């Protein structure tokens, strides 16, 4: 008999209606149904959560590379040129497209 694949689910909880969801932790389960049971037991049995979100860890898309447009060079004392920045951005976009 083969080993059953276990999936890690990230759990996000909302403490009160209207508040933002925050990462609460993770649970390991064979499927989403068991993950829900584990998450309810771990993060909701004492009424500390209004709502829970479960997300399989492999479905999370991490964004780690930030575009240069967010580099706040305008705060530097040597100046900031919007025209030069636009030209650089257009060149990068053209290089990616072609």
C-alpha cells in the first residue's frame, strides 16, 4: 500500500467581522475536508475566529522580485528624473515583449 500524500494548508483567520484576515498557522492533512476539521479544531473551537480561509501551500504564488518602479529614488538628494525612469521602463517592457 502506497503512502498517502499529505498536503500543507495555510490557515488565515478573521477575529471579528470586518477585520482583515491574518495568517494563523498551518495544518497538514490528506485532503481539504480533513484540513477543514483540523483548522476548525485548532483555530476556531474556542470561538476566537469569526471565519477561516484554508489555502494549499503549493497554491500560494510568492512575489519576491519587485519592479524598479518601486525604488524610491525620488527621496535621494541627487535628484529624480521621471523622463529617464519612463524611458527605462519602456525599454524593459520592450525587451520582455520581444
